[in-house]
C-alpha cells in the first residue's frame, strides 16, 4: 500500500500517524530512520520497539497546524 500523503513530515516534529490497519498513534517522524517513533512515556529514551517504517504508514498529519512562513511578516505603513 502507498501512503496517501506522499510528502513526509519535518524531522522530529510531533505527528499523528495511521498504519494500513487503521491504528492511529502519536509520535515523531525520524528522517534518519525513515520511519515514525511512538514515545514510551516516562520510561526513558525512545525504544525501537515503537518504531513504524514509512512503508507501514497510510497517512499522517501534524499535531499542530503548520503556520504559513509569510504570516510572520508585518507590513507597517
């Protein structure tokens, strides 16, 4: 199966991702690993047991909407 959103998220940014079985999780995209990581919580550093390769993910979205970079500019007359 192919990911619906062909663009990948920014590296290390919080996302919500859904696998091809319809299971939705929240985590971060790791470009260096070519996949998504779901954090363990308070148990310490991220564990590879919660790693999901890009090929296993059907769709994803940013947790917080990305702002338009142009929206940071203000024109004062």
